[in-house]
C-alpha cells in the first residue's frame, strides 16, 4: 500500500533500513521512526455482544473480492472449521459448560496483527511481509515465494497457503481502507457494536470499561481483556467472559509466543552461522598465507613415513 | 606425447608414471554431487539470511528458487546414495587412520615428513564424507517435510520450527565441511584436483599423499598403474 498514512516499520527478509526515516516521540509515548505522525490502530472484538450473525464474514469477502467458498456443516453454526486463504474472517462457535449451564460462545477469528509478528520474523523473502507503523501486518503476495515459513512462525495458525498460486494469504486489517482513513469492512458491517476500531489506546480504554461493566452487572466475575504480552500485544484485542480460559473460544492460545525454535533459527543460528562462514573463509585464507600449498614432488620417498 | 604411450584404464587416460586415482564413474558421481550441492548451497543461503537474498534474484527469483531447491535436493540425495554404494566400504575408519590423525598438526602445517601414511582416503577425507552423509540424511528428511508443509502442518505444526532449525543446522555443518574440502582440494593439496577431474595422478603424488593405497594398488590391482612402470 503506497499510501502516505501507511509508513513501513518492518520488512521481512530485508537487510538495511526501512523507507521513511526521522525519529520522534508519539503522543502515546512510543518512539516512531517514520516520516509522518501515526498512531497504533486496533480492532476490539467484544465477544460478549457477538450474536454470530456473520455479517463480518460477508463484508470481508465483499471488500476483498472473494467469492463465498464452499461451507462445511459440522453440527454447529460455524461456516467452516478454519479460516482459509480466501476466507480470512470466521466466527467460531463453541458450546461450553459453566457451573452446570451451557454457554454458547462466538468469537471472530482473524489475524491478530501481533506487535512482534512471528510470520514476519520467519519469512525469508524480502518484502513479502511488512509491518506498518500503525501496527498492521500485511502480506505482499507479489514478493511471496510460497515457502510457508510464516505458517510456522504464527502462534495463531492464521496464514493460509493457496496451492494453485503458491502464495500465502491472510487478513490485511483492510490496510487499503485504513490507509484511506476508513475503518475495516468487518467493523463497518457489525450490527451489535461488538466490533470497534480506533487507536490501541482508545480500544484498551473501551475494553477495560466494558470489562468493569461486565464484572459489575453480570455473573462473569473473571471477565478480562485479551492482549497477549508474549508477542508484544496485538492489534486485535478481545473482551472475554473468562480471561483465564481463552482456549474455550475455539483455540485462542492462552499465552501465545513465537515458537522457541523459530527464535533460535532466526536469532543465534542465523548470526552464528553467518559469522562462522565468514570466519571460516578468513581462517582458510590465513592458513594459505601462512603455510601455502603442499609441494608436489620434493622428497617423494621420504614422504608418508613416520619419523 | 604420441598415442601409443596412453593406456586407458577405468575410463582414465594414463601416461608414463601415472596411476588411476578415481575411476570415470567415481568422478562423474563426485561432480554431479558437487554441482547439485553448490546450487543447494547458494539457494539455501539465499533463504537463510537477508544479506544473501540477492542470490535468489540472480538464480531466477524467490519462487523459482523455492521450486527448484527441493527437486535439486532430491537429486543430490540420490547421488549421495549412489556415492555411498561406491565408497562407504572404503570410508570405514581404521587404526591407521587414527595414527594419521595423531599427526594431523604436522599434516596441516606441511611438516609432511612427520605425517603417518594414509590409505586411498585419509582420515580427514573420511570425516568429511561422514559429515556429508549424515547431514544429507537429516537434510532429506527435514527437507521433504519442508517441501509440503501444508500436508503435514496439521499434525506436526508444533514440530515444524524444529524441523527447519535442524535443516539449517545440518546445512551449516555441510558448509563448514565443504569450505575445508574445497580449500584442501583446490588450494592446499597440489595435484589433488587433477585426480578428481581427470582421474590420474603421478605415482610420486600417490606415494607422497596416500602411500598405503599406492602399496595396495601395486600389489593387488596393477591395471590402475600405467604399464610402463613395470
């Protein structure tokens, strides 16, 4: 997205700096290294007021130009078991028991737009994944090579591979709309006010006041905000009935982190490997300069005998 | 030199005072292995670090590299198995190899008169072989899993990071071994390169660097030595 309001913050598989430049303090206290003033955007999903109407699913397809794909009936209202390369927004329906009573839980599943994105860390292709300074993590299919390392790096199982195009796709948080000053399509379509969009600061305020209200007025005394710190927080946050049981909302991980071996591979192994190769070549050159090649012919008979 | 001085043995032209170091089949196998390895090395490095991603552009672009790397990997694996069928029996480490390794420092510093005699392959070459062999096994298993991650991701999603980590680690081991191997063959051991290129080396070279092998050939397989020696 070449829009003035979308400044790139991080680029996958990229050496050197990012476009933009200049550093200043943002109103929210964060350092920003872009050319324009920007704030972190955030989507708030209040699962306590979701009615499972799936308007957001349709709006997502409409805006992004995908046809409604084949659905799967699984004894639930859920459209299909999981998000797909051309189906980025899925309401997950779950029935759980609490204190002998049934709870029908609905959660809008989509890319969480991590502050520290595992997909971007894992990606080897220059510019296939970018993170904008407003927090949106976006895939650029033109640069994608289809290795699916991003799938490995993602703690939420979001990037989906299209075997035909050999590219990976996911929710863009409607970066094209946000870049033009609009809210994402799903937000626009929500009839209950379950979805909100704004700055991360505002959304956290809104989420916390909603949690206070739920605790005061309902039996959900353990309500809370889902903004997992293991990945630096996310730019999609939830209000949950029970903040200690995110798993019951259809596989929302309790404490998501970038997999340990992805961090090892992209951290120490990459640097040790690189340094090792350079030092190795240097050492061999040094050896050559010190000792030179073995001579071919002198002392034929003397060679190879232990003295 | 006129033609009647040339003897053809094991697909190798021998002239006066020469011995067959590698047969034509061995040389073919080695160079097919080398060419496929270099392709895998370059494309693998492109995907390993952003500082070398430009190699992907040179070799046809990221998607092209992602397409061919696994196929060439498969070819490399098959060639390695072929090589194993030819060489594994010669790669067994012997007591004489351990004696040779005790004089490794003298070998590395060109104090060759103090170096213990070696067979067809010295202990260093054997170690290189086994590093490449076992790394290849790790690389092919992890590589196939990485080839079609969409087919295994559901069951092994939590394992894929380990798989990729192992693939990179094994590759780094081969790179270390490969750098030393190329240095030894091209720069350090004069005359070694011609043996693996054209198959023949001077008898004096064989005596100097692989004396035990030379003694064995002399007593057991005279077809490898140019007849004018006898």
